[in-house]
C-alpha cells in the first residue's frame, strides 16, 4: 500500500492528515486517553506534541545556512521580511481594531501564525520551476520563520503579555541548531530528515486535542484566512521583487502560502500561557484549512504572474 505517497499528495498532508486522524480518534473514542493514561501510547498520541515540536525546530535550525551569500542571501532576507512583516502587521492591526475576538471569526493568533509562516517546500518547488538557483537557495533563509517566535513577537506588539523568557525560549532551539549545523555539516545531514519526519508525530497529538465538530465550525473562516495569506503576501512579494528589479519577480509571490507546521503554533503559544486553549483550538483548525487553500491558490497566482511577465517581455 502506498500510504505515505497518498498522504503527501494532499496539500500539507504530513501535517493535515495526522491532525485530522487525531481529531477523529478524540471525537469517536476520547476515553482511549483515560484508559492508557501514563503510558507511551498517551505520550506519543495525546500529550507529546510540544517536545516533538521542539525537536522539529532544532532540526530546522540545522538547515539554515549562514554562509549563503550574495543574491541568494538578499532574496531570502527580503522574502522573509515581507512574509513576516505583512503577517505581523495585519495581525497587530486586527488586534488593536477588533480585540482578541478578531474579525470574521479569526483571532490575531490565527492571522499571524498563518500569514507570517510560509511553506518552504512549495516555495522551493515554484522557485525551481519559474526562477533560478538564487531563488531556490533563498528557502534556507525563509526557514527562519518556522515556529512560534515571530507570532509571539507580534502578539507582544499587539498588547498580549508575552514574557521575554518565553520569546527567548522559543528561539533557542533554532539558534543552537543553526550554530551546530553550520559548525559541522554532518550534524546538519543527521538532523535534516527531522524537518519532515517529526511533522506527523507532533501533528497527531495536536489533532487529539480537537474534535471534528470544531473543525467543521471553523471551515469558512479558514478559507478566508487562506485567501488572505495568498493575496496579501503573494502580491507583496511580487511587487517587492519588481521594485528590486529581480529577473523572476513572479517567484516573490511563491511566499503566499501557509506552512503545514503553522498549525502547531497556536498550541505552542497556548502552552506558554499567552492565549487560552479555546482560542488555540479554533485557530489550529482555521490554520489547517488555510494550509490547504494556499497550497491550491499560490501556484495558480505564481503561474498567472509568470504568464504576465512573459507576455510583457515579449511585447517589449
């Protein structure tokens, strides 16, 4: 059976499918966790998300190459700045205008976590198709926006009480991983599989904290969130690339996605005591919907802009 291949065909499948399975088990057999309380079964599939997520962030840190130079480094910094600042800006604006309740049922945590975090794999695929080596290489810098650090930073700016030690604690695994990965290529090679291997393992227990009824209720707002992520950050990346006169400006729009691991951010923020678990649960399912929506819309946007650029070039 080609189970893994089938899962990967689904947008954000490594994150979404285990998360939905966890929610299914929690909906149909919630007593399961009581029966196996205190055992490896519960630790792995119900309560083990945070340690696994921490290991995931460390592994991601080892893949960040600080030696990337020239245009590749510049593009990575530009794309990361656009993605993070747009996401943070919209989230902070919504928080100050509408409060914690947000707009269209979307709390600031959901907006920031979804819009400020990009799907590195999808970006790399689109950059490889429509850009060049410098565009593809920028993904090594883009990976900096993995995890809850920028989300917590934005929440602090939006008026939430985010202790400085929580901010520092969220970024330390990434920094240590980055240092070790750059000091020793063997460490980077050893940890690299963890950037994908660990995703379903922390996705399932995150789902086990949800129910299918909550996922259904969050559907429409999740679609809105996905559309907003593609439109706002996709076009922002494209226009910034145009202003900088890069050869393939359409690749700038490839940041208009929501990463699969973004669905884990609300739970991490809730674990830090910054938001409630109720807000976290709703945001998780909204972001899950946004992951799928952006995986469909972003390639369409990049393709459309590519055709526009080709047509413009032919007419000159």
